[in-house]
C-alpha cells in the first residue's frame, strides 16, 4: 500500500486533530507548544513597523492576526450544575461583582482584567461579571460576545477556572458567574 503526500490543508487539519489526542498511559507526550505570555505578546510582530519619517501609525493586516482556538479547544469548562444552583439560590456567596455596562471594549478589558486579578489575589472564589445583553439591532452585545473570548486569553486563563451564564435574577444572559482558580499555596 502506498501513502500519498498530504496537502498543506490536510496536514494543518491533521495537526489540529493530533493536538487534541492524549498519550497512552506510560508514554511521554510530545513537546507541547508554548502558549504566549500575554495579549501583547500575541500581537508582537503582527503590525508592520512604521518608518521613522512616516507620521502614520503602524497598520495591522487582518490576515496576520493570531487565530484563537475554537470554543471546543479552550481550557475553561462550564460550572457544575449544583454549584450554579447554589449561586443562584444564594447558598454560595458571590464574593464580588463588576458591571461593564456602557464601556468601550478596551476600557472594559482593562477594568475586567484588573478586577479579576484583584479578586484572585484576595482569595475570592465566585464573582459576577455583568456585561449587559446589548440586544440592539437584532444582534448580541459586543461585551456579551467578547468577555468569554477574553477569558481564553493568556492574561485571564490562569485566573479563571470556569464560567457560566448567570441566573435570571442575577442578570441572566447579560451576566456570567465566574469561578476563579484557587491561589497557589492557599
């Protein structure tokens, strides 16, 4: 039986599938790719450097932007059903909350990152992030879509264990219960 050469698209697809496989017990996994350290590191090398005599800002090609993993490959999992029920009923306390209504994306990103870091440092376990439903012109709100994607960025990933849509009286589709990761040494 002869093997044919894989096209570049087939090879890329195979590599994506191979990354999701787990090694058999007792076998060493192949060397994993090192994730980027921060959002800024992801963006490094993407923009074209501006010339010294050029007064315009550097531009970013949409084709050069980093590709985020599809939702199925992300690290976070939904909250367990009993935990979500306890948060909704008040048997588990929400340690802190933040409301991002009316903020621009860059403002909301910076504020949310600072909030999550501060809550994690204080040892909080469950927080409520209110994004708003933002259902204008028949589409979901920008922050409602963006916040879960931000949680998969390297800045947020080690701080967050899981998240889930909040109960109706806590904001419903316009809010998220977020479980923070445990602090090391705590």
